[in-house]
C-alpha cells in the first residue's frame, strides 16, 4: 500500500486492491501509479463529486488529464482512500461540478 497527502492534509491510501481494480478497468493507466500519487499531492484542480468524493485533476500532457477519484474520511486520523482513476482528454463534464481548489499559476 502507498499513500499521498491531499491538499486538505489527509493521508489518501492507494491499496493493492484498488490499484488492481483501476488497472483492470482502465488498462491504459497501468504505467501511471506514481502519477496518481503525485496528482493527489499536487493537483491542478480539485472538484466535488456527486457522492462526497473528490476529483483531483492534473494535466499530464497536451490535452490529456489524469483524474483521481478519492474520499477523505471525516475522522481524527485525517485519512482517506482512492476510489478509482482514469485518463481523459475531455473534461467538459467537470464544468457541471463545483470547483473546490485550483493551483495558483
């Protein structure tokens, strides 16, 4: 298991089970393990999801975004976990979501 610290200072776990789930459903992301952790720690944007999850978004190449869906638990330990992750060239659907945080340029 590996983890990263989110912008809200939560330790977000990426378990072996979740990594297997992600790569089984999105085989194109198999080489992006460390980029997922980097996106959690240093996103370009963070959006609010539909079910209290968060979406960390990072531009990784021209017109290609890495999106990491994760949950921060409201507890004293300030932890959380990755739900899934995928690559996308179309992020227009994020315009309907609430932008919670944006990296200063």
